[in-house]
C-alpha cells in the first residue's frame, strides 16, 4: 500500500565516531573503563554520571561480547552521546593496555590540565600513568581504580570530586 510505512525501532548504539579534542574540552571528567576487568560495571552503578563526564570503553578480548545494559543510566549516556566504545583490539583481556595507555597519554598532552582522568583497570602496568602526567609537566589528576577495590563507591566519590 502506498503511503503506509512501518516504523523501525531505532536501535541505540554507542557513539560511533571518536570524539575530537575540541569536543572533549567541554567535559569536566574523562572515565576510561577496561571492560575485560569491569564487565558488570554498568549493571551495578547506583547513580547517573554528571553531564560533564565522558566515558571511553575498552575491550581487548575478541571472545568477549559486551552486552549493552538496559538501565536508565546507560540509556541516558547513549542519548546524550557521552560514551565511546573503542574498537576491539588484541586477543586477550590484558590487551586493553594497547589502547588505553596511548590514548590517555595523548589526551593528557592535548586537553586542559584541570580535566581529571579516572581509569578503571587492574592492569598493573597502567599504574605508572599518574607519574607520566607529572613527568610530562601536565600534573593532571589521574586516578586508577582496581577491581579489587570498592569500585562503585570510589567511582561515585571521584565523579563527585571527593578524595578516595
């Protein structure tokens, strides 16, 4: 029949294009999440992120299929395009370092110093990143949170600007 059309339900997906430095300058906080270490992070988060937070997701394991959450917090992040899922790389869960470390170092050199970074990972070699920021002269606040800590409480505290 002419004039009738079936409306397709629009599938919500994570931001497809890498956010540019100019776009990231508008945010007050960047959060980097290693999905291999924090698979259930979005299922357990208890409050929405402030609108001034941008989130990068990383997954190094080709065998791990990230299942998008269905909660309101996730849907709001998608709607506001404040989340970017980095393309898969490597073959093991520990390969997240291949993408996280260079991205953090690059953004550290390009973004204004007052924008803090929080990295959720248990990869021990990333523990050197805060000292890299000091050595580079940016003195950016970089907080690393391991899966062995009370993650959700600490992330909530960091997002609210509290010391952990």
